């Protein structure tokens, strides 16, 4: 995670773990690539993974399989993933895409697009907590969208 060699040592070590990594890949410090299913991650040529990027192919609770495997992550050639981004299972990022810093990528990203959310704020009410007592599917079914115009944004005078 912290050894020098973002173009050499860190990619080589991840290859030894089973991650499919192309040529000329930069892996910054503190990058997490799934420890249970490294072979389910593919990173193409000329890609850059920024500081503290996390790539997951599993969750520990909810899935049907006992090992938590959820699906592969494919990152095509010439992709830039900004610092502190999270890439979740079953995501395919197209060639030349740029992922904005701090993004949580939960679905496929088309080739050649700049991807990220324009602003922060509440997205939904979570009526079922995302904990070991509930499955991921229960959590998703329990989400209730928030209309931005109904969120209390009163400022003190």
C-alpha cells in the first residue's frame, strides 16, 4: 500500500496477488484492491488510480454466496480514477473515462466520459440500516428518495 514505486512495485505486487493489470499503470499509495477476489479485478493499460482508491468485488453480508462475491470490476485502457474514489462490484469503466475524486461508482461508466456527482447532499432516507443484521437487498429496498426541495435547509438568522 505504501511502498514506493507507483509504476513498478505496487502494480507488480498486485499482479502477484492475481489482479489483472496492464502496462504503464500508476497505483498511488493506500489503494485497496479486493483482498478476497483479486482475480476478479482487471485494470487496462495506461491507467491511474489516485490516492486511497478502493475497489470491491465482494460484501461480507447479504449476497447469496457464502464468500460474499458480488461480481467483477473491469477498468479499460486510459482510465483515470481520482483520489478517494470507491469502485463497487459489477462495474465496467469504459476506455478513457475520468472518475472525479471522491466518487462512488455503482454502475457502468461509458467510454470517454467525466464521471462524478455535481454536488453533495442527501440522496435518500435509509429506513433499513446497512449492517450485518440486514442484507444489502433489504437496505436497497428500504431506501426512500428525498426530494431536494423538501429537505430542511433553513439557515439561522
